[in-house]
C-alpha cells in the first residue's frame, strides 16, 4: 500500500512539474480557428501562426507573433507581441491557466491599456 501511495504521489508531482513548464504545442484561437505553434527558441518562448481557416489569411502562416518571451513567474512569460494586422509590436504576456488554456495579453502605454484573449490547446 505504501509503495502504491508513493508511486501515485510521484506521478502527481511529475505531472504538476510538467504542467508548470510546458506551454509548448499547438493552440487554437476560438474566435476564428487560427492555430498557433508555441515552441522554444533562443532560450525563450516563441509563437508563430501554424494554420488559418480563411484563405485570405494564408499569408500569415509561419509569421512570428511572439519571439523570445522569457519566463517571469509561474506559468507566465513576457516579451514582445506583434500584431500582424497593423505590423506594430507591443509589450506582451502569455499566461498558462491550465493544461488546456492560455491567455495572451498585449499592452500599450507602459501597460496602461491592455487587450487579451484566451486560446485552447489544439493538441
């Protein structure tokens, strides 16, 4: 009984550690079905457009949205986010809310005005 309890606790600890460190994978924006790839790059976290549902948006596939975001807290990365529609770059934050939910925020005026959206893990 003690061995099975220790084994279960070890598995829980490993799963918790993996969750805290793993935003990597493919995420989907519910609004339009666009998918994004989260991956390691240059010691940080990067995000690029993986797939689109609107043929007019195909030009964005492969475009970098976040580059070199650094971990600033538990499940939080901060860096620069690029708005592909206007070409502007803003302060950005990625927050992993759970195994299948992430929030991205972009801010202007030193963080005085922010806009965010939540995405779900695609796979």
